[in-house]
C-alpha cells in the first residue's frame, strides 16, 4: 500500500467517534493521501476523500485524525509510469 492506492474500509468498529470529524464508511472505496506512524506507533493513513480539521489532543501534538492501516484492504496500487512513457503519449 502506498500513496495513491485505492483502498476499501473493512473495519468500522471505532472505539470512539469525535464530533465534527468525518469517518470512512465500511465498503466504500478511498484513495490514500498520506501515511504516518501515529502516537501509539501504529501505521495510519490519510484519505484524499476525507480531510478533517486539525484537532487538539490532550497528550499529543495537534494533528488531523488519521485511520489505522489495518482497517483497510488495498484494491489497486497506483499505476507506475515512467517520464519517458508520459512524454511519448504527449507526442502522439
């Protein structure tokens, strides 16, 4: 899984839901925007389709809420294409 991958949410059992925060919906498809290792050393991701406000956390640095990678399954990795192939397509 990497930035640009299409993923499907398979686990929506949130321990708690924060007000004013958008959450992914089980069975919907999303695009990975970025990754981080969160404050609990868990790999987490951000989604293109969901951009939440920066939240103030009691014990951690202020940040946008991310979602654990293990809650998603990758459907399609991003297509890899070389600069040369792009230039060739533009010339046609």
